[in-house]
C-alpha cells in the first residue's frame, strides 16, 4: 500500500462500521433478550510489555485502527447479546474519562453501585448501553477484580473479555456452551497459538500448566470466558489473587468447561511488534483517517494514520502507526514505529 494523499472515504472514529456482526441501526428491533446481558472487561492491568505506549494510555485504550482496542471487544460482546458493561481501572484511570482518548463518553456520573472496596463506580453510556467503571486504587488482579464487582454481578452470569486482546470470534458460541454445560466457568480456547497451557478432555478442562500433574497443555486460553455467579463462592474475599488459581481449583473439582473457537481472528497485542503486525494484517478500517492531514509530497507505505494526525511535506512513513493528533515533520523518515503525541517509539 503506497499513498501520496489521504483518502476521502476513510472512516471516522464516530462512524466506524463494525466488522464483527454490527449492531442494528437505531429503530430496528434487536434480537430477543440474550441469556447473558452483562460483560466484564479487564482494564486494570499495567501493560508493561507495551511500554512506553502504556505510559500514555491504559493498554485497552491504545488505538487500533482509530478507536480504542477495548471498543472492538465491546462490539464483539454486544453482538453476542450483551447490553451492560463493567470495566475495572487502575493504571491512568483518568484517561478513561477523557472523551478524546477514552470511549467518547463525555458525561460520567456516580452510579448506584459501589465496588466491595468502597469505591463509587462511575457510570456512562456507550452506544446507549450502561458502562460502569470500577476503580481499584490497590490492584486486585484478575480474580480479586471479579470479587470487587460482585454487587454489580448479582445473581447473573457474566461474559469476561480481556481488554487487551482483539478477537472476531463468535462469542455467542462460548455463551451457548456455558449454558448447556452447567459448569461454573467455560473458557474460550484456540487450538493453535504461542502459549498452549490448557489441557482438555472432551469439553472439560483437566489441567492448566500441568499444575495438577494430569496432562500437558494442548490449547491456548483466549482471555475470554463465561462464569456463573457461583464463581464468587470460589474466590477468597478481599484478596489480591489471579483468576487462574481459581480455575485450577475448578479443574480439580471437574467444574471447569471449555469450547474451542478456531474461527475468526484472535490477537494478543502484548508488545510493540504484535501491535504493528495487527495494523498490517487486520484491515479493520481505511488505514488513513478522513481527519488526518497528509501533505501532497508525503509518502505512506503500509501505515495507519489516525484522526488529527499530520504528515509533513516530503515525509516518508513506512510500516508504522501514527496516533491521533501526532505529527511527522517535513522530510522525516519513519519506519517500523509508532508515532505518538509524545514522540516516536521503535
């Protein structure tokens, strides 16, 4: 892909059309009430592998094709029937509340629910659906984070999606598998991938990282799963604990299910190389945003340029991502890098 000027048909962040089973336009009836209405998005991690990008934004808010990574996860959840979201925050929590770099929600208000840590949850609306931000001044990790939002969970099952992965898998399949199984938790797995630590027997998880000495891993855990409210009984209260520890105990008891979802894309954007690769391979939107300003003498090759970004005359940008509002000066040559408002990251 070689360009000299910006395309006039690029998608704006307000007008991006989902590639993941888009929601029907306003006024068109949606499908009947889904079995699972709630999704919990993990947003509190430090994103250390993606630094220094995550020194500027929480990892779920890092842009992927002109919109926060977490929005792609929210659309996938909404396409599976979810109508309400909870997100836990810790690192750079104020960024979630800034419309320009967050979820474009300008009116956050104190909600009617608190986390068990006593912090008021903030509530806004995204595409008409409630979003609750549960702040963790002291990080609870992935298991304690679920315990903290238990007042919001109530007695309902919940779909969980890591906020730092991209997936176009059909999440209704993991929901259906969970409802049919009666298990406490059902994991969405892949047959291929770099970290195959999950051992299964039929649709049952029998070991994780061989911690139970039952079997070596054969499948990758996607960071997506469904749990029934019974899970809250398995998580020690008020502790900093990873959910993996609970999964191991559920596997020991024969209460951890799984479904293999090999269709669609799945990417962990954990480091700079994978982040750049995703922008080269996914093709989720026009690579040059309609609101980017590209000088006629600039050259773009296999690059993504966000809204409000500027590329100067004679500049050459190759295999790179230019963040919203960032700039490349006249005559500069950028390759295999991310250009932020704070500088160039290679």
